[in-house]
C-alpha cells in the first residue's frame, strides 16, 4: 500500500500482526519509553503532523486556481499552529484516573480519602483495564470539530454491540501494549481486513486557562479516550483526518464491521405499516441503523418542497445532511387506552452533549405526554428487547442533555428520508467473495456493445435458495488524488442461463433473475429467492473504458454443497464464518421467520407484480424502493436495470425512461463545539490585535501590569491585513450571527464574507447589512449567503440597498435560498453594470 505500510497491515493473520507490533515497539520508543508512531502524526519530516490532518502543500499546488481548494483544506477554521499532539496524561482532566475505557460507574467520581479506598480503587482500575467488557457505550461517543458525523454515528451504533466493538478494539490480543501507548485496531476497507497501529497521541487544542482537550472526536467522560483513538485509526486508514469530511453511515458501518451495507430512500408516501415492520426486523436482528434528511439525487422532490422541509426540520431540531443513529424501536401501549400502540424510535445525534441539538416535537423529553406512568412503561418495554445485553443503555434518561431523543414513527418518516444499515446475516448463511477488476470496463447495454465482456461468475443451484449479491468498488478516500470522492455508477445483475450456456452472451430481460439499482455509491446489492438451475452474475460499470478493481460478495442461506461456482478463485467471507458467538442464540430463527414475505414494494401507489425481479426482502437489500411516480395497470410490469427504468407490457416494450440516481455525500453541517468555539474566538481576537495566536494565549498568563504594558505596544490597525472571514456551515443561526456581527464590524480590511449554510433568516441578515453599512466596510468585495433556504425577497431587496451604498461589492451569492429568480437577476444586473463601468474607467 502507498500509505503507512509500516503500521497499517493488510492481513487476517493475527500472529503476523503480533510479530510486526513487537518489531515496531522495539524500534520506536521515545525518551519516556512510550511508542511513537513513525508514520502518522508528528514525525521528523513533519514535526507538526500537518499532513496527517490536512492535505499536503504539494497537492494543493496542483489545484491552484480551483475555488474549492480553501474549503477542501479547511477544518472549521483550525490552523496547524493551534493544534498539539498530546498523550492522554496531558489532556485528561484527571491524569491519575485517565483510561482508554472505563466502566460506566467510574464516570461519576466520588472523592477517595482513606488508603484502603485508594488501594481498592487501584485494584478495580487495573481489573477494568484488563477486562473492558461492558465498558463502552453508545452514550460515550461525541463528535468534535471534524465533519465526520457519519463515522461518529456509526461508531455509536457499533458501541451498542460488545461483540462488534471489541473486535474493532482488538483488546484481547494487544491490551498488554497499552502501558507503552501502542494500540491496534481491526477495520475493513475494500472488502479486506486491515490492522491499524497507532500511538496514543491525539490532536488537541488548548484553552486560555491552559486546559487541553481533543480537537476532534472524544468521549463523554473527559478521562476516557477510546473514541479519540478509534477515530485516529480510521483517519489513518483513510490517509488523513480531513478525508473523513462528509460521508454515509452505512459506509462507516461496513468499514468497522465488515458486514453487508444497504441504503433505503423513503418519503411520506411510503407504506408506513410495512416500513415499521422493516424497522422492527432490523432492530431486533442486531442490525445497525442510521438515518438522515438528504435531498441529494432526489429529483422527484421540487426545490420548493425541499426548502420547506429543510426549514421545518431545522425548527424541530433535525439538522439537514446530518447523520443520526437509530438506537432501538419500541411499541408502547397508551396509558389511558392500552389498545392504542405508540410506535416510537430512540435516536442519537452524535454531536457532543453540550450542543443540545435534540428533537423538539411530539414525545421529546419535555413533552407533557411523558407522564410518570408513560416514562416507566417506555423503559419497561425497552428492558424487554431481548437482543440487547446492556439493559442500562436501553433506559432512556428523560431530561438528560445527552442528545438522545424519542420521536414517533410518523414524524420520523416525515422529517427523515434516508435509512442506512448493515445486515448481520443469520447464522445459517454463508458467503464467498471474488476479487476482480474491470480491465477495462465494457459499459452497459445498449450503449456498451461488448457489455457481456464485463466480469461474470456462473454458478449452479441444486435447490431453491435465497441469495444476496453485493458489488463494491474501491473507496476513493484511500486515493489521495480523489479528494472529491467521485465514484462510478455500478450495478449487478443475475441472469438465468440455459443448460447449454456457459455465460451471458446477449441481453434478454426475461432472463433477469435479480438485479440491483444502478448507483454511484460504494456498493450496490441484489437479492431474492432463486429456484434450482444455472445462473450468471455480471458486474457492470457505466463508464466504458475505465479500469478499476471491484469486489463481488455472494451470501446464501443454503449449504455450500448446494451451490457450485464454476470459477473457483473465490475466498470465504471470514466475517460471516468466524464471527464471535451471537448475543441471542434464537436471533437468526426469529429474523428469518419474520423476514419471509414481508415486503415487495413500499409505495402505497404502485401495487403490481414484477415478473422479472423477485420480491425484495430486507435480508440484503435496502435500496429496492419503488418510488411514487404514476399509476400503472396490472398488465404492465416494471424492471429497473442498466440505469434505466423499463415499463413493459406482456410481450411488448411500452416505453423507456432514463433514471439516474446519485448518492454523493452532501456537504454536511459542522458541529458547534463549545470548547473549540472558545479557541476560535481567541484566534479571532489575536487576528484583530495583529498578533499570533500563541502570543495571545500567553498574554493571559502575564500579570495585569505586564498585560497593560504589552497591550500598549500593540498597533492593531497597522498590523491588520486583507481578510477573508469564512463562517460557512457553522450552524450559526440568528443568535450566532448577531453575536459575531461586532467582530465583523471591527475588521478594517474585510474583503470576503462567507456565510453559507448557517440557517439564517431575513431578520438577522438585514441587521447585519445595516451594521456593515454603519461600520463602513467599504473594502468588501464578495458576500456569500448561499444555502440559507429561509432567506427570501426581503433579504434580496435589502441586498440591493447594501450594494448601492457599498460600491466595492462585486458579487453576492444567493444560491439555494428563497430569493426569487427575478430579484437575483436584478442584483446580478446591477453588479454587471458596475463591473463594466469600472473597466471603462
């Protein structure tokens, strides 16, 4: 591998990893006797560890002139000089009681006075260190200032399952190295097992009072640090921290567990009864579930409806583009009428608890519906969920600021529209995997004339079986040059073969047995029930001529001797064969019984039988959602294949309609971390004073007399420089914007003011315009208010007034706002006229 080959090991041989870890430890101890990672973080060639966080300068030089370079290499305005790589003893609030992971009861500390108590505590701490079972909780996981909520949500979900989490932590094999500051984590990438070795140095920020804290993800308990190190290992696996910006929960779940992922898009027309059954099945069979409100690729939704729903969701506490974890689902009888059953979900926002971003609608913590009796009944139902071992995690803490909330299922379907999950297949299932490539890709029919030359894998079934076929392409995060994370549009199709055929040679829709949707995502899946006979799996990529690896995973519920693959270069899927004992022995029986025949279509409006594509079960594929478009008669069938939706009368082709679907990640909201906001404020103050951040930080350590002496020597105005103030995607809101307006006013050379995606309204923006004019910001060149959907023509009209009074303004950006097209054009005409006049002068 190109990156970190000395500390990231591509192998499933644990003994090989142990040997390499011993060698690493011998050769990389620092003066204190602790392990120091020779490849990631501070190194002799990169003493600040800059390239482990940000893109290196040589890559940015290649993109000079690209307007997105600044955004691509920006983590909430942090600079490398603000970051220190510290070990736990230097950032924990209590270094003596600081541990990788502690038991929940240790979080509530009580003073220890007697020697006997202290000795007892040391013994207990030693036992906790050697046996972490039950020490982790989904409540521990808090997002920091990195835009990786998709990964943090996934980690919170994995923390619910001890068997999955401790497989990631490798604590049984490598716990002995903790004292040396060396940790090993087991993760997956591109269908392969990786062991990632890191030291315990974490990127930290320092407050003006001298207290350090992790800059990115951290544990709720300030004396625990397992979350920070898991995030560090995942950042290392993906080359650097900034590569974790924006993504999907299902991808992170797959990388942490190796299990089969899936994605489901739904809307208010979804058949809620069937959908609720899906939720129960996923939850009760130990699947890991995430959700978000995301309009990427949802072309069937009008821009007006998108803005309306985004605004409504924000007002109810649901952040657009943000990844949430669904912890469990419960059916709770009503207090007054037990025949009425409330369908409730418990959801976790991975942002730190101090942010207080929780659902504020029905069944929120302070809703009057939560009588004492209903609270008790809700938690009693939770304790009856048999597949959850840690019953404490199932107890909802009403009124606690933990960013975990309850909402009714109807509201979930309205305010969310994307479900992501990984399926833990039942015990009796097995799997094989082919590692292959498009070399080159021959496209898809009908455009790709040679599409049958794409990779094919014929097989024979002796008896009926259920199959799930997963096609995956490489994760572009692991390729440094692919910073936009572009993916190919891929799909997988299973054709029925005649006994004489050895492979697919022509396109016959009647022979399609199973197929996935075409999507530009990391993986797609087809699944269904197949009768005995001969079949061939074909892997397709829409970009003809490209060369790329690909991976085909085939899961089946029949004995291995009943399915025969003609190509024998497959490998057993170890994550299906060698899993730790399941938490609930009867889980697979319950799941399989419940899954049989549950869903064929989700939509209420499209009810017809598809003769070519088998009924979709939830076992493997979450993406077979029938979208509501129009009514069809029973004589018409629908088949989604090769990037097209085909409506076919029996025997005759009726029509063709191109259907493209994108699952590229939205630019997500950036968390407002209170500790980091304090540091950012201090940095802004340093900029205002014209001094370095380190000088400003040291200023408060001086005596008052010395502070006055130093302050008198500052020449603020003379040291100020041209300034770009980028506050995009900080979720400022109206209060936040009004709070920073005084700082904005103080900039004497403010040229670029960027306020994209801050949930702003007309009131706060118009007030800012007024203050900009009064403070005479006559150097301002550009103002960006895009992606604030609540802004409308009131802001547009105010913007015309502002640009007429501040003649320096050359550009105003109002994309993805409610400002009318006509008013936007009027603003642009004024600016164009100004530009042409200035050129003549």
